[in-house]
C-alpha cells in the first residue's frame, strides 16, 4: 500500500489489508475466511427466513432475500410445481458445512502453511506469490480468477438447461436452452433492463463463460512484461501497478456491478420475478437517488415495511456508490497523491498570509 517513502511504516490492528499486502499465503487465508463468512451467512439466513416464512403472504413482502434467490433458481418446489420450501433447508445446511471447511482452510493457511508462498509444497505454488509491481505475476493470477468465473457461468447455464429455473411468464420451473445470438447479446448491452427472455439471459451467461475462459487462458499463457503484447507502457499501468492500484481496480469492478444489479433488480421482473421479490420499483431523487415500492405494502412483514426488491435494490446501490468512492480514493493514492497534504493545508489556514505587491 502507499507508504509515502517510509520504509518502516506501521498500521493499526484495524488496517486488515496491511497484514496481507505482501504475503500471498495470508492473502489466501483472508479470502478463504471471507468465503466462509459468506457461506455461513447464506446458510444461517436461509434457515432463519424459512423459519419465519408465512405462506399466506407473498414472499416478496417478507424480506426473504435468500428464499427469493433459491426460488428463482427453481429450488423449493414440489412435484406439482408449487413452491413449498422443499430441499431449501438442505441447501442451507450444505452452506453451513462448507463454511466450516472454508474456515478450516483459512486457519490452515494462516497458521500452518507458508505466509508468502515462497516455499510452497509444489513448484507451481511459487507462481502465486504476490508481486504487485510485476505484470507477469499479476496477469498469471488474473487468468486463474477468470477461469473460475467462466466455470461458474457454465455451471449456471447447465443448471438452467438440465434442472430448470423459474419462468415468471408461465409461473413454473422449466428447462432453458441458451440462445447464443451474438447480435442480441451486443444489443442487450443497452436495453438489458427490458430483457424478457430467459433464453437470452442464459445466452449472455454462455457468452461470458467463453469470454472469461478464453481470457483466462490468454492471461495465463502470455506475459505482459515480455514485449509479446508490445512494450509495457504507462498506458498499460506501468506507473500505477501496485497493491493499492489493484485494490482500486477491484473496488471499481465490484462497485459498478452493484450499481448495475440495483437497476436490474429494481425494474426487471424476468430475472427478479415479481412473485418472489415484489412489485417493480420507482426511482426517486432526494439527497441522492433511491427506489420506492409501487404496490400495496401494508402486509409487508419486514422491519421497515418494504418489499424484498426495495431492500435488495437500495442496499446494492448504496454499497456500489461507496465502493466507487473507495476506488477513487485508492486510485488517487496509487498515483502518488498524499491526502495528508489536504489536512496540513487546512490546519495552516490560520497562519496563512497574503502579501500584495504594488
């Protein structure tokens, strides 16, 4: 991270990133622990939502975010095609078990395995040792991330094709074949909020799978700093490739995804069916943009009396907004700007003098 030239900089206990910045093994431990927390939250929250679910009230009016996602995936339906919560608890328990496995992996990487992967058990391990200012190292690690994203997309496409997902157009779970129409995929960049075909949705994911796996293979096989793709210039990040720079890129990506997801969830009822999330929302402007319910929410059981869609949309939007602010903060620091100069300038205002020369 930015040390402003101080080789002996220290950080407080709350600066979690500082402890893993140059230690790939600890970085993996933090990733595994974070994944374990997510898996535990998913499993525990699903069981909690199931325990308080009232079938006489629409799911979208019960702030049942996890149940709504499972229902959209075609999970929880009986043989007659009616949502009953069947197998939902089993899915939750699998997540709870997985959270313990991730926790074990996090503890192992944190306490037992090498802290920076310099002395890993196999030669390949050393390739994942973090070298923030080495473009070959970073593109190699990026490539593996893209492969995992591609596989996840394939899993989703195959789940829809073999098991089936919920289609609000027919109010039932059905198998969906992906429509790999590149012209439609390109066009939907600009009207994705109005997509009403699950085949097009799956086609977009199939295209993403291909693009991500191809990109992953490309990044693993090529070297940015070797000249194979041209000289490694400032335009390609040679002056900003650092731990803080890459953190800023990550925040930009997740922030943008959260904002897009907010708009998508607020308006699209094909991917976010009205039966599970509630009625579409209306965009309002106050101090900042926000979304409000458009239907009758008098029966909502959530703490603030909003639909699942309203909660999911607004939380995504504001998280995305602050992620973008974090991106700007860390990107400017990565460029070398010292924010302490701002506070110093403000504190010196009382002593400032203006001299007029005539």
